[in-house]
């Protein structure tokens, strides 16, 4: 397994997206007036991770009251891939993920939360529980990336998200997620909330007890600002949970 220093992890985790060569961008560009959505194909964590994330989130909100709670519009999750897709292609995306899950068993993965880090993002400290990069998790992530790739488009804007300002860092981050945050650059994590930088330095310096958890399932959400899973559109075994069209 590739070893990362804390500085390298921070760079891979949530660094501001930059322009990439054209060959590394999605091959399809959105047509004028076409509805585009920003999606996150993700692993829903089990109650162990949800409880850990919730406890940290409560501490962060005590420091930064303008932050968000982990709730139905800010669901704790481990991102597999974030992409812009046409709303009209959403059913095809879910079909591709369903086909993948016919042979993959994500809920059998044993994952480990290893430490807490923060990255400055839109002027505040965005915190994440870092998840160990196992070969099995990396293999699954690449398969999900490949399954979604035929439907990815470039040219997404803040309108593809829920409650995201036009100048938010998350817009270019999703645009360049593949390859900048996938494959060798993939850093699995669960985003747990916002705080001041001073509190971020304090809480991330505290001793951290690593813990194991399992994925509870796979879902697709529409993204909000800071990369939060804001609106559930589909969940494996449950059909579509929202309307992407």
C-alpha cells in the first residue's frame, strides 16, 4: 500500500482543482441548455462510522456555529467518484452501477478510519476522517470510475449542485475529480464538518484511536457545497430515491 505523509494526504484530499490537459477531461461537453447534475457515487458507512463522525461533527459545530450538522442533507459517506452527468442519462448511470454490483460486494469490505485532518476550503477548515487505502477499496473505486465514465460530461456549473455559490471550489473539484482525485490520487475519507483553523489545529493534534467499519451500501447523491451528499437520488436495492430529471 502506498504510504502518505500528512502533507501529501492533505494535498490529495481536498486540494483546489486546477486545469488539466484536454486528454484527461471528459470526452463529452454539455450542450447549451442541457440540464447537468453533479453526482457522488458513494459508500454509505455503517453505524460505527456514523457515530464517530457525528461525535466529531458536534465538537466542530460547538466551535463554528455556522457549520453544518450530519443529517439527511449532509450524509456521512465515502466518495467513490464525483462527476457531472446529464440528468437524462441518470437512469443509465444507475444501470451501470447496478450491473457492477452484481459481481462486487462492497458491504463485505473491512475499512479503517485512521486519523482526522483538515484542509482550508472556501475560508474555513473542512475536516475529514481519513480511511485506509486498501487494495480492495482501490480496485472497487476504479471499477466505479470506469462504470460512470461513459456518461461524464465537462462544463458543469454551480447550477448542477444544491445550494452552491458560483465561485465555490467544489465546482472545479468535481470537474477534475478524474484523474486528479481518483486512481493513484484517490484518498478515501468521510467529511465531518467545518470549524475555525485554530480549532482544526487543536482537534487534529489530539490522540486518535483507529477503528474499523464496513460499508452499509452504495448510493448516488446530488452534491452540495463542500462536497456534501445533499440529496439522495438512488440507492442499491431501493430504487431511485429522488428525481434527477
